[in-house]
C-alpha cells in the first residue's frame, strides 16, 4: 500500500540536480521557545510526560475571522470531525491552558527577549503590541485559536543577504501524543510556552543557503540568553517554490541538518509535478486528436456536473463483492468486518502513479499522503505490483476494470474503509487534488518527515483566520531594552575571561548554558571544571556506565551537586558519580561521598605503599584513588604519595 514515506536518505540521490536552476525561492519561519515562563499565565515552561493528573475532552468548530469568512484550512480540519483529548499536569497547567480562564497580561520577559532579537536584526519595532487570534481547529489549541502578536518589521541577517519580513511573539501549541481515526490525544504541557517567530523574505535561492540562514537566525535568538534548550525547542518552517510552481509551506523541521534536503526535495517534487502536468496535457491532446473523449456513462451526469476539469473521473465504485475471497489478507479481513473496498478510475493515468518525483518518492506516494491526512493508512493503485505484493488475482483486477469501464491507458485507485469516509476523502480532498494536476501545483501546508520528505497537512491558510484578541489590552513596546552581544562576540568573551577552549565556549553558547551564572554561583570551582562538567560528563557517563543523561532536563540536580562540591561537602571527583545516580533516576547519594579526613587519607596511602612498595607512582595513585573514590581529591592523594614515598611522579 502506498504510504507517506519515501525512504531514509531520499534526498541523497537528488543532490546531483542543481535545484537553483529551477528558479528556486525560499523563505524561512523560525520558531524558538523561550524559557521565561508561559506567555499568558504564570505556569513554568516545564514539559511533563507520563500519567496525567487530569484529562479533558473537546470538540472544536471553525468560526469566521475578521473578514467574515471561515478559513479554508479551518474548514479542512473541521471536516475530519475529530474529538480531542487533552492530558494535563497540575505543575505546569492551569485554567488558562484549558480555556476556562481569560489570559493573564503578556509575560514582560518574553516580550523583552523578542525586542532584543529584533534590535540585533535591526528591525523596526512597533509602538505597541496588539494580540490577535489565529484560528486553529486541528486540536493543538484548546480554544480553537492561537494567540500571536506582531512586534517588529524589516531588518536583515548579520551575514547572509536575507531580509527579515516580520518578528512576532506567540504562544506554542499542545504536543501531539497519538493520532487515531476519531480522536487525537494532546499533552497540554507545551501549550502557552512563548515562541519568537522570525519570518524572512523569499530571498533564499539554494538549499544550502536556507540551512545557513536558519543557523544564523538560531544564533541571533540564542544571543538573547532567554531560549529553551534541547530538541524540539526550535522549529523551522520553510516556504518553497520554483518557477511555474506555487508557495508550499513545510511545517515542523526540528533538525537543522534536514533543512537543505527538505528544500531540495520540495523543489524536485514541484518539478516532477510540473512534468506530470505536461505529460497529462500531451496525453489528453493525443486522446482528443484520436477521437477518444473518455466519456463516462450518461447516467453519471450528476457526478460530472461537479467536475470543472478536463480530467473526467468516474464516480467511486464499490468492488467489495469482487474481492470478497481475495488472497490479499488485510483486504479480505476488512471486507469481512464490514468495510468497503472502493475503486476509482483515472483516465489516461496508466504509468503516471509510479512516476518518481524524486528518488523513492512517487506520484502514488504523494496521493497516499492526502489519504493519510484524512485518517486512512494509504491507498493501492494499478502501477504497483498488485499480483506479487498484494496477492490479488488477475481475474479480480480484470473484473474491477470492467466494472469501472476502464480502457487501456487508464489507472485505478483502491481504498479500504468506511464507505462514507471514503466518499468524503474523495469529494473533499483527493479528487480535487488529482484534477489539480492539470492546472499546476496547489499552495498547501505539508509536514516535514524525518527522512526529508513531506506529507500533506492542510490547505494554505489565509487572512480569514485572523481576528483581534478581545481579552487583552495593547502592550507598549519597551524602548530601553539592552541589546545583547551576538553569540560570536559572547564566545570570544568567554574564552578571554575564563581561559576555556574555543570548542567549549562555542558549545556552551550553542546549547544555551549560562557559564557566567555558574561561575558566579560556585566561586570555588574553576570555570574550566564547570564547563567540562556541563559538556563532557554526559558523554563520559555514556561511555563508562552505558547510561544516558540529558543534563538540560536535570539542571536542578546538577546545581545541587555543584553546590555541594563548591562548599567542600563532597570532593570534585564525586560530581560524575553523583550524576550517575541522576542518570539512574535516583536522588544523588551524597552520604557515599562525604570527604575523608586527613587521617583516613593518610592511612589508605600508607596501606597502598606497604602492599606495593616497588610499584610505579601511577599504579599506586590508581589504587589509592579506587579506595578513596569520591572522598578525596586527586591532588591531595598525589601530594601525599610523593611525600611518603620520597618519589616524584
């Protein structure tokens, strides 16, 4: 069955094509979470998972925007008729997230960080911020809208020749947990976390430039020092088009390394669709010249009235009876359970559904993505290996073609599911999309996949989804916000002040670790020790103990351990051992690492010397430290060994 994916590494084989020659245009929308507390309440930006403290269930309905019209994307989501279940946690969710309480005033720290980013980009700040509601009825917001506000216009990136279009401050949406046919489950933790959204003009002309520009915007945002850290805290949306194509928005690219491949694959997808358009035009022209007009039965007049394209598609035909005893297991089982097996004829499409738009991604894959967006597992088509892959019989396919009056050169699509749902999929989404193949590429929103392919999400939204927020006053934009240094300048400062390697300084800033705060908080610990603990300890724990430790998720425990080391309650050598406790999901066991007094250290060293009087100093040092692990510093033990043995290392 054709499904959404194109296979890992789908973009690699396509890198030989220079997509910049296709008239590529690309703009970016970068969304960065802020660690300032939520935007319209005072809940922390802590993300939680696992068993929720409470659940609520909602259904959402699209409403008209400021123009008086209902947005096309909202209509599309409402047509799915889904129910939404929200999992909440008392620690980071309140009545604001549940849409049971009006929003609180805008978080001033989040607005300040947005202003700082705008000034770094030399954007023109507005005098005041007006909060708007953006209709979103896919369930990702309990209210059916997302609050967003424009803060600045214009500006340029410091290095890449890419202009800034807008800078906004908005609230993040819920995180999807699971999608089911009739219900989607969301985690409320993420809802309301502040997002800075920076949108560029479509000045980008190569996939590589898109990746560089995204990295540069990320650098500017992290320069504010207010960004959250970790995977998923920054998301890249890409607007891509080629000459003769259309603007397509790719949502949710979390991995910067995928940006270039996503842009490249989208350009190739549009190129492939334009080539299919040309091939269809030529096929229909040849068919017209030969006198075959592809007309359907006259009884199908009502169906044809709904079609405005020259692709005349016959009505869907239930072929369940023909496949009731099929050797294809999942089709036979589905029909036996009451599902329908429905076929649709595509005149003149033979061979096109198997055409690759780019390596491992076919037109059939493209159409299957629309079916998946409507809750189906995919679709089957006659350009696939129906006999070998699905175990269909030749007679079954022949009878289906006869039932649909399919001729040579026609293709068939097959769908398994509830008949009413299949009819809705075909009428509202898939058949209009197939007809659109003769008229170019539709502007639409697509989801970024982990293999650098994309899947249809919804039609492109418009202005109809925006209307003013009535529960919040306008907020003056602060004019006296200090402008931070860019990350590269901050990197040079760290190297100069703390004498740490450039690689450490760069990684600390890239990951958003505030070394200045740590140095000030723990004055008895060397800056290099602090930097090494933050950056290298998780790697060392993985290597030595086969444990995983996401230190940014355990900063509270890290600070507690460093405080103990700073006060001398435990030696520095115990820090890694205590962090292993954290990696194991335990509380740090400080009692195991209480510092040994001078007498205990001396007794251990004397015992080691007596047992191995002729051993080299390095060996003696290793044995002594094994007995005193986490209880004495290496410096103290070495000095004592040298003094008592009368040897230098």
